C-alpha cells in the first residue's frame, strides 16, 4: 500500500475475520488486497464482501470543549470562595498558591499523558477533573487546619 502504515488484527475467536486498517486506500489498492487474500487463502471474496468503514479523526479540543468553560468557572468560584472564607489568612497568597499548584498539576498530568502516550478519549477529562477536585479538597482541608491554628 505504498509505504502506508497498515494494522492487521484478528476480529473473532475462530480467526476467520480480520480487520485491516489503513489511512487511505484507493479502489485499485482494495482490489489488489482482495486478490492477494483470495490467492493466499483460496477464498472467493469480492470488493462487495469487504466492509469499508471510514473512521473520522477525533481532536483533543473536541473532547475538552464541553468541559472547559464549566471547569474554569467552577475553579474560579472555588478560589473566590476560598479567598472570602479565609480572608484573615492573606487571601491573595491562598489564591496564587492554589492557582499555581493547579496549573502545575494539570501540566504534570498532560506531560505524563504525552510521555507515556496514553490515548486521550472521553474518559480522560473526567479523570483529570477528579484529580483536580481531589487536590482542591486537600487544599481546603490544609487551609482549614491552618485557619483553626491561627484562631
């Protein structure tokens, strides 16, 4: 297939169906593939017996988009609440500390995804949100303990 990356996988347990993935294939290439399969395995397949599926690409921003605005608004509201609730403990320091830590945590998570090459799918963003919410809860507990010690 002219230097294209081809992925061949067995689909069923009986090893009688395979899935062949290519980025792009012309009708001539598909016919050549069918001819080679028929020649090698003694089958009588035609192009009409081949199931051709076009799978569209999913971009990361398409996955992130529904979560972005609501996530940013929620984080800003939580930070505003923390600034108001702990106004006696230098709210600017709390705001900057938590904000910088959140940015560092998000960058760390994204770098782990990039280094380990974890695929980004519809479950990735909720997992990241759980990590962020867990961090915010831990920070709230720390600041609450600090507030109780100063009172």
